[in-house]
C-alpha cells in the first residue's frame, strides 16, 4: 500500500506575489478548494460548479491538463479577461500527482 503524497504548486496572486502550496492528493480536492484551504483570496462565486468563471486561473507551466468539459469551456468563452491558451477554471482541475510542480496565476475575476 502506497501512502498519498502532497504535491507542490506555485500560485502567483494578483499582486504578483508567489505562494507555494502543499496540497494532499488523497482528499479529492480541486485547485479552487486548495486555494481556499491555504486562505488565499479567490472569489469562486458559484462554489465550484463551473457557472461563473470567477475562479479563473492562467496555467504558466507546461503541465498537460485534462481536457475541458463543455461547462468549463462555455464559461471561459464568456469571460473577457482570460488568456485563450492557458486559462482554466480552478474548480474544474482535480488535484492529482501529475500536477506536482504546476505553476499558475490568478485571473482578474478572482479578487474577493
């Protein structure tokens, strides 16, 4: 039996300050929940249902993420402050070991 390990990700906030987050991989968290657990400001108005785009982030590392579902893609299409290449909804990215080392920035709508 292998023990779950924490991953480390780097979040850059809206003031360009970097935060190193250690996130457990055995709690079925998404990135939005991990940001909240670390008490960093993220609006996430809809609570993680991909209905508002207020938890938008921009991936800045070269990690391969799972494809977007239709709901996430629709929300990102409606948001006007996002980078088309790296934008995702933090609530739709499940924490798993392949995200170790991920780097991302908060989007402008994330301010609480």
